[in-house]
C-alpha cells in the first residue's frame, strides 16, 4: 500500500499515530498573513516558543495528515488559538 493512501493503522514512515489522507492530499486555502505567522513561529519562535529552528516549507505544511488523537474540535481550537495575538486562556465557545 502506498504511503499516500495509508489511513488505517496510522503508521507511516516511523511516525506512529499519523497517516496521510487519501483525498485531497493537500490544502491551500489559508490566509497569507496566517501562513507567514506559522512560518515565522516554526522557524524563529514566538508566542512564548523558541520555535523549531528549521527551514519551514509551504509544500510540507500543505500536506493533509490525519493524527489519531486530533479531532475536529482540536483543529478548531488550534486555529482559534492561532488567531489570538497574546498568550493565555481562550474561550471554548
């Protein structure tokens, strides 16, 4: 089975708990300003983080992945947190 089609079993290339979504394979509907903040934070840190200190690539970030412990609620909350410019608790509504 090709890695791109792997969803059941959730193991792919040594990444336990992670699998590729068969379709669509990528996402590209992100606000440019949001992508810039993600890139900046991953590469150099921000919001209390020191970052990952690596060369962030848009093509890699666009890949649709399914994580076994991430739910739609988690995804919504992560997006909501990304919209907040200060640290601290975020309303769940």
